C-alpha cells in the first residue's frame, strides 16, 4: 500500500540560520492531494500564529513536500 508522508521545515531568510523540522499532527496521507492541501493549510496556520515582528525580523518561511512512503 502506498501512502504519502509530509516533510515540513521552518526556515529563516537570515544567513546562517538552519531550517528546523516542524512536527505535524498528520504524517501519512492516502494520496498526494490530501498531503499537499494539508501542508499548505498547516503552513498558513503556523505562520499566522507567530508574532509578526518576529516573522519580519528573521524572514520566517516554511518549506514542505509530500513524498511516497510505502507501507506494508
């Protein structure tokens, strides 16, 4: 059975800051569509919960992808 796994990180536009893995509640999805839609929604929710001054000061952004994960 094929599932999709969401991989998400929080990054900064400031030089020398490393991206950090963002834990997500949902990890496995039945299809790519569900995974990518959840990724955009979760990303939006995370950014809007941060203090705008902090986001602006270090240019916070998220990156994510949905990869095939074969489940037996």
